[in-house]
């Protein structure tokens, strides 16, 4: 039998993570506590609200015939059932449902900029809760989930598996990163996030068609647009944006020292100056517009999660909008950007 506890003689790029060892019992207990809290406070509410429509969050590659109905002007003519049409003298089309058993992958941006929050929650808290809730909902119905974790690079790959224990392992990995991020940092500047590295690694790891959730604040070096578009041509990609209200508008707090979490650069600003706050808000609004336009252009759905938002409302709204999308036939369109759930 292979000795899984034996250390590798040298680091392996994109190493596959192993289950938690006995000495990690404390962190695992913390992950168990968080998962149970989410199961009671969020997942139980979603079970009642979604009412079996969880499949609209993730669509499989296979198709099952669900029903026949009369042809409508926006329907794809390739779906016309000519036998039924000939018998009734009324055009009918076949309605399909997608196979729900399909792997989902989370490409998780856990870079320093995600460790920010102006209120009770930070962006990485929102990320961990969203991933845990969605992974638990999907794995309960036989779907498999996997993840790639990005810090200063893609350093952890969690293979796609099902079951509560696997979700617990994924949550533990994220909480372990949060604990490391909260430790005192040295003075050395961190490197800027390169989201394209995460996206290219995801394209290399995820071979079969899957649903891919890119969970990030999209604060990154440029160049991630093309890898995201390429990923969307092969997989069903959902961009999950993490944001904080303070990133859009600065309050009047007088003199503040702002520090870039990724580069370490510091800047003294006067938030009492209304002109500065106005310019900050204008630049932030332009960045928001450019980012939303880019995500729409590359052809991915977008879900925005704010640190002051409600996770249940966000997931329900997202489910409803994606259910509407599945009902649209070829040629019909729905705006790719989904409004932020407050």
C-alpha cells in the first residue's frame, strides 16, 4: 500500500492536496463548525426556496427529453418533432433538460487583495461561505466538485470528488489560508495578482466539460481576459465577483494611510477633501463599468457578492436568472451581467 504520509523529496508544482492529518484536528474542527452553521442557516433555507431547481446552477453535457410543446417563433427549428407535427398539423418542438450529474470546479483567488473588508466580513469570508454552500448543495445530489487555489501562484489542486467529507476538506483548505493571511506580515512587498495564471492552470487541469466558478475580486494584472474567454469556449463559466462597498466610495474620515495589500505601496490621502472623494468614486465607477463590459464580452455569467450582502438572496436570484437562461432557445439572449444581490 502506498504511504500517503511520506513527504515528497522536492516540491511539485500544482500539487494535489491530501486530506487533513491528525495534527490539523483543531483547524478541521473549525471547518466542521462553519459547515454546520452554513447547513443550518443557509442551506436549509435554500432547500425550501430553490425547491429542486438547484440544477439551474449547473448544467450537464447530456440531454434528456422532458416534454413536447407547440412551436414558438424563437424556438430552434432543429428541435421540431416532425412525427408529432405531421399527426397534429401543428408544429411541435422537443423540450430537453440537461443532465445534472456534472463536475463543478472552483478557481479560487485567495490573493492578499481578497483579505479585505470594511465591515464585519471580509471578501475571503464571503468567498469561503459561497463555495461551501454551493459545493454542499451540489455534492448532496451526486455531483463532484474540485478546486484550484491561488495565493501568489496556483499552489493547490483539490481533485473533483463528492460527499460531505470532501466539502469539509475544501473548506478546511480555505480557512487555513485565511488563518495564514491574518498572521503578522513582514515588510517585503508581495507580488501583484496574475489572474491569467489561475485561468490557464484551470484550463490545463479541467479536461472534461464542466461548470467552472471563477471566484475573485478581479483585482489583477491585465491579460486575464483572453484566458477567460478561452475557458468559456470549452466550459460553462461563471464569474463570481467579490467586492466591498469601501472600494466604490470613500467616507469622510480625514487623513488616511492606504496600503496596497499586494504590492505593499502606501499612500497618504485626505478623505476630507470632497474633490478627492469625487474623483475616487468616478474612477471606481469607470472600473466597474469596464469590468462588467469585459465579462459580458468574453461570454460568462456574472454573480456579484458584496461583503454587506445576503448570501441566500444572492444564490436564489442567481438560480432564477440562470433558470430563465436555460429556457431561452438558440438565438435568444439575456444580458450576461447579473445585478448585484444586496
